[in-house]
C-alpha cells in the first residue's frame, strides 16, 4: 500500500496541473498572435522583443511550443544557463494522448537543444589567496554574492565578460574583469592585500589634520602682496607724473591731482603689505597648530588662539599656544 501511495504521489508531481484553468478562446487567439510576433522578431534578429512575445504566449498556454520559443531566444541572447533550464522544463512536459504533432516536435527539439547546451556552458573557479581559509571573505560575481564554501568549485556561468569583486575586513578590495568563452573552464586568482581598512582610516585622519588657518592665512598673504605691489607701482607712476610738472621744487596746481593720487596709492600699498604680513603670520600659526593637532595635545592646550591687533601706529598678532 505504501509503495502504491508513493507512486501515485510521484505521478501527480510530474502530471499537468489538473486544477489549471483551461485557456479561453480569447486567450488562445492572443497566444497565437504573440507567437506570430515572436517568430517575426526572431527572424529579424530582434531577440529582446521576440523574448517578450514568446514569454507572453508561454504565460497563457504553458505548452512545449511556447516554451521552446523562449528557450531558443535565450540562446541567441547568450543566456545559456537560463535557456537550458527552460528547455529542460519543455522536454519534461508529459505527453498527452492525442496531442498535436507540433507539441511533440517541440518537446523533442527542446530535449536535443538542452543536451547540446550542456557542453556549451562554461565554468569558472575563483581562488582567493593572501588570507586564511576561515577569513570572512565576501565574493561577488556580477553583483551576486557567492557562498565562501563554494568559491573554489567550478561555477557554471554564461559566456562573456564578468566582474569579480572580493572583499575582506582589514584587506584591500580585489577586483577583476574576465572573459570566458563557451565550453571552457577558467580558473582565476584574486590576491587580497592587508591594510585596506587601516589605509582608509589613515587617509581620513590625515585629511583633517591641517588647520584652516593655513589656507586662510597664506591666501590673505598672497592677495595682500599682489595688491600691495600693484598699488605701489601705480603710486610711483603718479609721483613721476607729478614730478615731471615741477621745476626747482615748485609745482603748478595742475600737478596736485597726480601728487594726491600718488600719496593715496602709497597708503593703499602700505596697508596691503601689512595685511599680507598678517596673513603670513596666520598661515605660520596654522602650520604650528596642524603639527600638534592630535588627541593628547588638544587636551593639553585647549585655549590655543590667535588674534590680530590693530592700533594707532602699529599692527601685530597675539596668540596663546
């Protein structure tokens, strides 16, 4: 009795879904139109559109002929693994008494094609070097993660170009792009180098160690020097123009504008050079603070500060370090 029950269950597992709803006349006509469109797209080499049409028909009918169209189109798209899976399903559709010869032929063609694809699908082995066998390595093939215990096993993939990325805490990421031909088994090695995480932390720490006073101070110094040089040159030119109009230290009224302009520009030049000096001082202070900006020094010198001093007849800097 137990044997009979097991056989019955096995038969139900491979039999068509007896509860499936029979496609209506409208469904069948829609499937025919989709199959015709799929055939036309396939002949024209428009395989993406052909696949969409065939899959629509297969969703309605789920018979050998519609499944065969899907499988053959996947082959043309280079998706051999998916194609073989579909063709295997087609070849295993049970025979129905009195079925159309079209369905019988489609089932037989599906069986032949899936056998041929078995030899065309390539394989890939990935060997991770530089870490121990128990290291928490994460490997991704075309974005999909592969279990650690399966890394060294030949993995069936579609032919073409693939991207491999291996990561592990404390190691630099290893990336590789490879091309695998049909029917070939390829073995590649990815070497993980220690220091990936530490290097990233060090870079972050270094970038934040330079005081903003360095950039601000030396920027002001450069601008002040340029302005001072330009206004100083203009002051000398204006003074020369005024001097040319004077005879024996006696100057006409027409020379006064040039003299006044020379004096104004001279003052502007002096102020610009003073500002440049202040900026240079700030920059130097910034360099000093950058060199001592770590955890221990920041606690020992919490009140470090710099301020500019301006007053009648003097200019300077005052700081606490």
